[in-house]
């Protein structure tokens, strides 16, 4: 019996360390190629919470990428002018999905030139200390609608 419990504990520990499975979050998305000028771009991720409780996205990292950063942002309209504002967190309700999109919630990527055809590693950080690692394709802005439709259509 002790061996069975030890094995069950080991399996549980391995599953919890995987992040996406343990918290019930799956994610997919894409990033925009960096336009000419400053090294700023955006990534858009669809988060699906298959778990029984809400999950709160509190940050994002770029694993293995030096001297660049990623932040959670939203776009708001003030007097007819769209402005980006940082977000402290994003809640994904149990059984629900949140789709980041141009003109709304997005991940602002700073200090990194993104090239179409490559991939960008993202680590999504949650309030409970868990994380989900994903790899998103980098697309040209002219191809964005097609790619966005492919993932959500």
C-alpha cells in the first residue's frame, strides 16, 4: 500500500509541475512581426480554462530571451483616441475562454525584433504560482487575419 501511495504522490507531483494540465489552462496564439522602427510588437493568445475554478493571469515572461520584456496590456478609447494601458491581471473564469485580439487585450513585446516564420516562446504566469509555456508563430501583419481566423474560426 505504501508503494502505491508513493507512486500516486509522485505522479501527482509530476502533473502539478506541468502547469497547463494542473490548472486546466490551455493556450494558443500568434505574435506580430515587428514593424520598422522601435522594437515593439504584440502577441495575441487564446486562453481556455477547462478547470473548476477561475485562474488569474498576472504576467508573462520570454524564456531564454535576454533584454526583452512582455507585459499584459489592453486598449481603451478615450475621447475617440485608442490608448494602450497596462493590465495587472486577467481573469479566466472556470469553463470559459478569453481571446486576446488587436484593439483589445494583448501581450506587448518590447526590446525584441520578431521575424515572420519564426516562433516566440511565452511563459504565462498565474496568481497561484503556476505557469504555462507555449510557443507561438510569428506572422506578418498582412497574414494576421488569415492566421487569426485559422485558430478561432
